[in-house]
């Protein structure tokens, strides 16, 4: 495609994001937020997200990305659309962390403003939502492609909020920058999609060479993040017929990297993934449970949450880690959050 054709395609893609309920941020429009289903659920007085195990109150959580439409993977189970420029984050113009954080807080408040008149939302819940306390950097794209990620995490923390960073682990140098800049997130998730190089190349169709080796480098950084008090999470999204196999292989990667937690999530047949793989790739809860138990048992971890609705199972390394987590939960639940009135 020519430069003009890609530019036209980019505009069309951004319009699709807006139509889907996203709010794009900043002058360069590479960042965005979307209100999470669990935020809406909690504001209606219904259930919280499974991340309550880490102390998260979904009413106060911003779901965002600094890299909307930029990803170096093209995994078949991804619900996002793929385009010819999706992995071309290099050479882009970037907004500063301050601009992104200012605008995400403002956009979150605007998108939730209607709940103020919802009879199912208490005044207390609405006021809490207006003071966000958590930021999930996980909405779309690969966040480590944003060159100022360390600054973004520090900016989030400076506002009294937690940060939950979800990465595909393909840029270990960016994770090393977080350590160097004292910008460790509250939670660091590395999504692991296979257990060997051949399968990784086949599934992720990454634009990066030797991507499995990069993921291993990132997993080997877990111990440094552990030392900084960051929760580390080995996250798996599994789909039948694709990567829901080799439990011993996953367990060996877990034993090597020693994360605090394991999350095993069943693929959901949603969005544009329906154009790539069949509905049967989405495991039932029973199928997920059987597979997850094999991985967790072989890794010598202990299950702490079975969430049938979210089709996810969470396990912890040991009881000492669990007690440490509960102490963090106590601190997190007492966070006052950002002074939202400053960002009207």
C-alpha cells in the first residue's frame, strides 16, 4: 500500500474504534480508553472483575492503551482487526505521559457521567468512579511499543493510582528500562502463548525475529520485578486446537521464571477472531479447568480463584506469597485515587 492508502486506512480504522465506544486521547491519537464491562457492572451494583483478587475495585479502574492499533503480534484469537500498518509503531509521533494521563482521566469521567443519574448506581459508587485509582494498561496493541512507557507508569503512580501492565514480552529492553527508571508497575503480566519457538512463530505471526527468545528474556526478568515489590503474573490465553496443549512445557516456563501468580484464561469467541478461528476453539469451563489444573499442578502452584463467568483460573506460588498479596490488597483498597477535580 502507498503512504496515502495507509493514511486513509488509518483514518477508517480510527473511526471503527470510535464507533465501538473507544475514546482516543492526545494530539497524536495513539492512545485510548474504553469503559470495561466490569466497571459498568460494578456501578450497577453487580459483580466485580476477577482482579478483585489483587484489590481492584472495577468502579475505579481505567482500561487504556498508549498504543491503540500498534502491535507486533497478529494472534488468531485477538478480537481486534488487523491492518497493514499495525506493527509500524516506529517513526510515530508520541504524546507525553502527562498528556495521556490528563486526558484519560477526563475521558473516563465523561464516559461515566451518565451513571450519575442511573437509579441502580448509588451516589457513593458514582463518587468513587469519579476518583479513579487503578489503570489497566491492556486495552489494545502492545504497550511496550510506546517509547515513554516508564514515564507513563511514573505519571500514573504520581496521581495516586496503581498500574497493571499487560505485555506480550517481546521487548525485554523496554522492561529493563522500567527497572532502570524505577518505574515498576503494581502488576506486570507477561502473556505466554506457546512453549516453543516454532509454535510461537506460527501463532503470533510476529513482525519481530526470534520472538520466543525475547519472551524468555522477559520471563527471566520476573525475579528483578519481584525484588522491587511488583506482582508478577504468568498469563495464558488458551484456545483449543491452537495452544491448549503441552501443560508440562508451560509448567517448565513457570518454574523457570517463578512468577507470583499464574492466570489461565479461556479464549472467548469475540470480535474479529470469529473470522479467523471456529467457535469450537473456545474451551468450556470444564475443559479449561482440566487443562489449567495440569499446568498448575506440574508447576507446583496453588489455585486461589475459580471464575466461571470470566472463564479464568488464578493460582499463587505459595502461601507466603498469598499473605504478602493480601497485605498489598489492604493498602490498595485504601487508596484515595486521583484528585479528579484537577482534570475537569
